[in-house]
């Protein structure tokens, strides 16, 4: 469903992502982890077409993100790290706007909007202007918008920012349900406990390079540590000592 093939992204002399090769199959929830500046957001922005790779190719559902962006984007839902709404639209109007952008028929769009308003418990706020919504409500609206067209791939950049515990539970349950149904989720997060709970595999990126790819038990085995949480493993792998020396797990 998602393929990175020798992807590099540079900003002048700075290499933000270096020779990333990664394949994520249908129905997998993949969590990309790493310290600030590791290249996670650059990777996500390339995946959703906001940036182009300097080298390499990215494919979503067999569509090249650079050569055929429209075909690729029709398969993708995206929740950025900062929710971006149109303040002078109501929440419902914003969802209609997104549905129109995807060319959804009116009857189908209406039913999908009602579905997501129910899923994310937005009924009490859907007809308020977006400018009056809290950060958590704005994030829930962006989630609802990202799922209107039933994407094959959902891309999440720090998805739990601003969400209260009930909203977090709603999102976690939804991700579990949708991946069981075959949706692929690519998630960047600093919430290690959530990654450990939900992700089928994790990738740990340090200084633009993927330093680990696999399951948490595989990471534990490679680092020769037993009964250790993902948080402890992550902190060891990304410690200044290892980052300076370039040690592998």
C-alpha cells in the first residue's frame, strides 16, 4: 500500500531524510518514532505530496506520489500535526467542503458526514463556526474530514495533540477497527505508550536514517534487553551516546 524506495530529501546541504526504503502492507498500523529533527514530518509531507523527494520514489496503492499525485491522493486521508480549518465555516460546512473536493456525490457525502459526526461525537458542535472550536474539537473535525472518502491509507502526524482522554479512546478504537477492515495507517508520534499499544511495527528514525524497523519484541531482542518498555528501548536507541557514535541496535 505504501512504498518508499531509496528516498532522500535535502534542504541545501542538510539531509533531512537519507535513503529511506520502507514498505507498509494493507491493514498494518505503522508508527514512525524519533527525536525532534529526525525527519519524521519531512517523511510524512513527502508521503502526502506536500514535499517532493530529492531522490527516490514514493508509491501509494501503486500510484507514484510525484508523477500521478491526484490518483495517489484519492487513496489518502491526512491528519497534520496542526489542525487547519476555515474559521468562518461551521464544522458541518467544512466537512461538506472536503467532500466536494473529493468529488463525492451529494447523497453519499451527506451520509458520510452524518456518520463521522456521530463517530467523533460532534453533533453538539457541528453547526458552530470553526473559529469558536477548541483545539480538541478542531482535531476531531480534521479526523472526521480525513475519513469521509473511506481512504485506503490514513496518514497521521502527532494525531493525539489536544485530544481529551475520551477523544483519544475514540480515535484508538477507530484505528483498531479500520486496520482490521484493511486500512493502512502511517502514524508519527511521540506518544510511545500508544505506539506500543497499537502499532504492528515501529520504525525509529535518527538524523534522517531509519535505525530500526520491526516489532517491539524484535527491538528488545536486538538490544539484548528483557522486560523493557518501548519507552526505555527508544531512549536507549536514541541516546546521545548512540547518536554520536552511530551504533546500531
